[in-house]
């Protein structure tokens, strides 16, 4: 039975879902990373990343308006290229992207936690805090986290209030010379490098399609929610970047990479500002870990394992597949312990970009067949843009983060092998939903 109309999310509730996800741990964790890559061009990098996200959002909006499924991008790819080993590989990569996201959030939590309590940013203490926070939310998910789920709204309010206060107070004390853009060829290249990494901070808009079965009038509200949420988030990110760089300067942000936003509040709010932002970061990152374990990773793991979601999609604790919780948590901790923020950020962007390439390709095939709306020429242009961003990111990884480069390649190869063997062994087939949201098999 489908949810009653009055129980479904309206437009602004869907927008809040995406905005709350996007304006989360990302802005607290990668601000210093972005400054390290492109210096004073950080606001421009965030703006370019927003424009790039719109090229993907176009396909998500068109596909999400027609195919209402909480499987999100995997549903779109399944419609476009069918049930095969590539679709299965991409479903594993989608789950893996959540695994690495957990490691990013845990590392960000550790950085702000240690800074807040004036503890040294040593590798040992960082790993201990990362292990603790992941273990805590793993246990919470195992025993059920309905109480935490109810608190999500207030956590979103807190972190938005912190960020908007940061901008409102800090915009008046910026140093214009800190914001002078670097327009040299090298500076421009680094800006695009940064945009390819910061792209990950906009990826939350996809959760709207993952919740489309629970959204009222999805044909209209899914596209609207996607575009509105990106516009809101772009405004916040660019404003925060201008305020942070303008007050602390590039060197200050890079030096405080693990807790850059809190350090950027010091020039105009002193220790109070540092403490306020650090607490906001802890709320945000802990919320993101919980939401990712309880929501995205849960769905992605079950989808990859079984090839479909339950007939009635509910927010259940791992859908009776508890081993997925443990595997996700352990892998999340390992990536947090083995990689720095820069490496983790680029790895997340890489996995999402791979999925986006196939989403746009699927959109093109479906649009040409007349099954969905979309201008084929614009879709091809968007495909070229995302493929170019992927190449730029891999070039950056090769030059500045070789471990991340080889890990990215290895992840795709391993995911393909696992899917091939798993499919042959279990005879698992992916299932798709019709436009009303009901399941039927492709056999």
C-alpha cells in the first residue's frame, strides 16, 4: 500500500531534505581542502561546481519526473541500459560512495572535536575519535535510531543558523585583498581542479529522487525541488567561502584544514565564534553519519545485494540485512584511517561522477526513444561536461593524490569483479518499478 497523500512530503519538505543533506558535513570538512587546491579562487570554484551540478540535475529532474522510485539513479540506469553487469557494478559503486562519505564525515568530526577540546591533531587521537563516532552510530542503527531521526530537523536548523550567522557577522570584516582572484593559467586550472572535488558538496540533490515515492505530485515537485535546492545551497556555499577566505586568508584556511570554518570565525567572533562553529560542525557531521548509515547506505546495500527494494519502502534498519551495517561501518573507518580529507573528497567525487556519466547516457537513450522529456543536444553537451570533469579530477588525483587515483581505479575493477561473480553465483536480477512505484521483474 502506498502512503496516503497527506503523509507525503510537499515541495518545500523535499527541498529541506536535499538542502539539509547538502549543507551538511561537506562545507565543514572540505573548505580547507578547496583552499589548499585553488587558494583565493575558492568562491569561484564553488560557483563552477554549482553550474556543473546543474548539468546532472537536468537529467535527474527529467528522469525523476517520470520514474518514481526510491532506487534513484540505479532505477534510471536500469531503464536506460537494462539489467546487466554494468548496472550491478554501478549499484555497488553507489553503496561504496556512501561508505567513503561516512569516512569523510568521521574525519571531519574528529578534526573539529579535537580542535574544540584543544587536543593535538595527532594521527592516533584522530583515529580513536573516528573509531568512536562510527561505532556509536553503528550501535545506534543496530538498536534503532527513531529518536535520532526525529532530531534531524533541529540539527538542520542548528547548522543552517550557524552558517548564516557566520556569513551575517563575518561579511563586514573581510579583507578584499584576500579575495583577489588568481587569473593566471595555473590559477584557472587549479580552480577547475577544486571544482571537480567540491562538486561532492552538491551531490545531495539526488536524495530527492531517492525519496520520490514519498513526495506529493513527483512529476512537478521532484524537478522543482532539485533546482531550488541547488540554488539555495550555491548561495550559502559561495557566501561562506567569501566570508572564510576574506577573513582568514588562504594560508590560515590551509593551516587549519581539519577545522577551517571554525578557525575562520575567530577574526570577527573570537573564541566564541570558533566554539560556535565547531559545535555546529559536530552536530552536522554526526547527523550526516547517522543519516548516511540509516538512509543512503542502507538502501544502496540492499539494492546491490537483492536487486530491488521492499514493495513498501519504509525507513527500516537495514531491511533485515544487518551484515551490511557492519561491513559499511568497518570500511568507512578503514578509509577514514588510511586517507586524508583531500584523498577522501576526490574519491567520493570520482564514484559519483562515474554514476552520473551513466545516468546522463541513460537519459539520452530514453529521450531519443521518446520515453522521457529532454533535449538530446543538451544531454550530449551535459555528458561531455561531466566526462570532462571526471578527466580533470583523475588528472588532479594523478598529480597530487596518486594513492586516490589508484584506489579509484581499483574500486571500479573490484566492484565489477564482485558483481560479475555475485550475479553468476546467485542469479540475482535487478527489478524496476513502473511509474506508479510498483515492482515488476525484468526476466
